[in-house]
C-alpha cells in the first residue's frame, strides 16, 4: 500500500515540476531576429509598392513613349507630393516620381496656362530637391535638378554648381556625358562660363573617347554658346577620330 502511495506522490511531483525548454544558441537567436527583420522590411516594401502602384505604371508607360492622358498624368503626378511629404526614399519610387514630375513640367505651357505651369515647376523643384537628398550620389538627379532650375529661371552660378556636381559623380559615363552635352547645348554663354572647366572636360572627353555613332548625331546642332568649346576640343583630336566623327555625320572642318 505504502509503495503505491509513494509512487503516486512521485508521479504528481514529476507532473507538477516545470518543464525546462532548451535555450536557443546565440546563432539561432541571430537567425530568428534576422528573419523577423527581413520579413518586416519585405512587408514594408510591399506596402510601399502597393501605395505607389499607379506611379510605377504611368512612369513605365511614359518611359516607353506610350500615350498618357493629361487627366491621368495630372492625377498621378499629384500623388508625388506624398513621396516628398512622407519622406519616401526607396530608389525605384524616387525615380518613378522623377519621371512623372518632369514630364508634367515638360508638357505644361507657360504661355497658355501659366498657373498650371508655375505649379508644375514649383512641384518639380520641390520633388527634385527631395530626390537629391535621398540619392546624393546619383549623377542623373543632379542633372535633372539643374534642368528644373534652368526652366524656372536660368541662374548661371546655381546651375553651374549643379552640373558640376553631376560631372563629379559620373565624370566618364558616356550616357551621362551625352545627357549633359544636350543640356550644355541649351544653356547661355554666362552659365557655360561659370562651369567652364566642367564643360571643357565633358566636351573633350566625349569627342576623344565617346562612341562616334552616338556622339556625332548629338553634335549636329550646336548652339553658338557651346560652339567655341567644341571647336577647341576638336583641335586636340587625331585625324583618325575626326574621320570617324565625319563618317557618322559630324565634320569638325565644316563648323562655322
């Protein structure tokens, strides 16, 4: 009898005793925390992607040269305010918004719709300042900020600084050089003088090392303000490079 009682008591004590769970190793804890963090970021990215789905869609259509109605463009471009006010800095969101605000500004007419143009210009300047603050090492964004500033009011020193920053971040990238060349070709004499070193570097590098198939068409129409820089750089080229440019439609010997 006592044997059964003792056995019963021992069984109850064992049942009441706390069960010791194994303590995860530091490596396992690190793995769990990392997984939770990644899931949190993934969920946040998913929410942001859904939030700006319309902006992604319209930006893609614009980049593919598809037609977008003025109403759709105005409505979607207005959503870019949220990117700025919400301080969103995800690179794909920022770049999609950039496409929208610049297209909105480009299609606005300063003469027939000044108020709409002024708002588009103000919104674009505000957005591009945000974009540059998010991605300060992106040469293309500095260039686009300079473009917006020039559209609003061509302030030579300010634009020269922005263009120089773009050149510092992408001094030898051919696509960036071609983009800046296009813009240099639309700036006045004073602005070019304020950025003289950068202009000379860009033009000289493009003529010397750029692919003639791309460079020659870009130089078919040269503004009077940019012409002296092109002629000066052309004097440094070997005959073979001059011949290559001529073959693709740009003859230095025929410059005025």
